[in-house]
């Protein structure tokens, strides 16, 4: 939510703009579109914290500066960009142009992590990974981005109250997957819908908030699923509704949402209109029509660059398998959104221990209809991806840790063992993992 996303449309000829309650297509001449799975865009959000206390530090604008030293929304280092987010203690890293191979991003992202940490050291701060800050008080500590595009953040705050979990306290990885035409959109959107419910079983990293265990392995997703409930059309049920074309998505989802936003014009005052953009859509995966991509938003930030990209790569592999295997009959008969939401709720709470017992869902994943734990489901899928060449073996060490010891949320919970007194030393180790690109183990 920084006003500038991954440039998945670096080779995309179509842009979209939104009027009040109206979405207009305005083609612009560019090069050929990227077909599905020809490129990947990754966005990773990190917290900036004090090196000693690990409390959040609202100083992103001291990193994001132009050559004259003035705050700016974006800084580019080759193909990696730094960007602001809603809160001043959050910094986003992303590849500016899509890459055909995610393994090439490991060194590039990690170099930027080191560079940022070196600059933050002079400010007595560092980067911290994880899906949420485990003891941040959003009501007291939130500072919104006050520079360019501040009207956007003010508008969100006036409508939704951003000084709470799910807004100013959440960090996610976004995976951007391109599509070249309406047919690719239909298949990609249908495949992504099926993948979303089980992502917390692989990626959960947010078990504690307000200094205590929440009862959810993925509290970030639990909070996120409700954070825009004041405008119901902007969230739906979290899992996006079936949509067989961009036109259908615009007509059934975006137009009603943009129309509903207009009812808040009195609340927004002079900033009315600032939110009439397609990115107000806050479902678990959203089409970015301006850059011909679908953005998967359900991945918590992991402890290291490699683990972030390994989880994203496993997600992309499952989307591709479902995309390639999808029949016309499956496209015409999508699984009900409510069924997918039920599975998502289980995985949000229990992560890899969640039981997947929906026979039709398991059948769509090619696993038969026998109930199993989400951990077994993912382990079976990962083995198949490796055997079929859908997943590079570069990711195997990180995924082996997750398969053996559970997602990061499970490992954090075991390290904390219910004791809030362990929060700072455990999360100090998490910062070291990010610094060193290392995996976190409960007994490390």
C-alpha cells in the first residue's frame, strides 16, 4: 500500500484507472504481456526496531530519501526497490521488474537487508522479521507515513482506524503472478483461490501479540481478514469470489466496492476520492489489472531471505500445478467460497496441525479424498514439485526445516514456551536470522 507496486507491467500494455464508482480501461502501447509463470514479483515488509529494546522505531523516512536528502516513497538499487508503507516503522523491499527465476533474488534481497541494517546501525536500529510485532501497542506507537501520498493513509485511518492490529502491526510477503489475457486470468484466479486456504500451514509466523499467545498460529491473517469490515465489499469473505474474467471481476467486485466507498465522502472531507483505486480491494489475493498480475497476500514474513523466497516458490509451484491441471469443468464449477474459508480458518488457527478433510478440495489438489493434516499435505506436494521440476532444489533446505519443525509460528511458540519474559531474547535471535540469512530453530 505504497502507491507503487512491483512493475509486473514492465512489459504490459494495459493500464486501468478508476473514477468514482467507474473503472475505465485505457490501453497504452507497450511491449508484449508476460504470460503466466514467465515472471515473478516479490514484496517483503520488515519492521524497523530499536537494536536494544526491539521496540518499533518510526524512522523509515530516514532511509527513504532522495539525493537531496528529502523523504521519498521509493528508492531503487538496481532491480531492488525500497518503499514506504502505511506505518513509519515498516519498510518494504521488492524486485522492481519481474524475474523468471526466484533463485536469482536471494542474493539481491539479502544484499539490501545488509545495506539497510548497516544504515540503521547508526540510528541504533535494525530490521526485524515476522508477521506481527509481538508486543507493539498500535494505539500508542503507530505513526502514519506523513509525506507523499499521505492523503491515502489519512483516508484509510479515518474510515478504518489504522492504529490497531491488522493495519499498523502486520508484515507480509506478496507474491505477484502475471497473466497475459482473459483466459490466463480465469485459470490463474481459479488456481490461486484453491491455494489460499492452506498457506498459513506453511507460512504462519505470528502466534503472539500484545505480549501474549493469541491462540492462532497466524494472528496476522486472523486480524487481516476483518480489518476492512467497515466496507464489506472491500473484503468479501477474505477468499475471493469465483471470477471467470477481468470484466466479471470488475463488475461484481470492484464497482460495488468503489460505489460503497463514496458513502464515506463526508468522513474523508477534502481527501474524498483518494481511495478510489483498485488496491482498496483487500481480499487474500487481488488482481492488479494495471500490471496484469494477481497478488497473493496471505504469506507471513519469515525469518530469513531464503525462507521468504522458499515459501513463495512453494506457493507458486502449487498454483502452477493447479493451473496446468485445471479442466474446463473445474473452471465452470469452482469450489464454494464458504468451503475454502472454513479451511483457511482452520489453518489460521492451527497451521500445520489443521485437518484438511474436504474431499472435493483434496481431489482438486490431486491428493484423493482421505483427510490428512496440513503438514502431510504440504510435504506430499513439495515432494511432487521437486520430482516434477516445479520447485528448484535451492529451496529444499529451508522447506526441510519447515516440514520437520513446523512453520515459524510453531518454532517461535516452542521457543517462547508461554513465557513473555522470553520475547526479547527470542526475537533478538530472529533479527540475527534475518541478518545472517539463517533458519530459526526453537533450540538454536
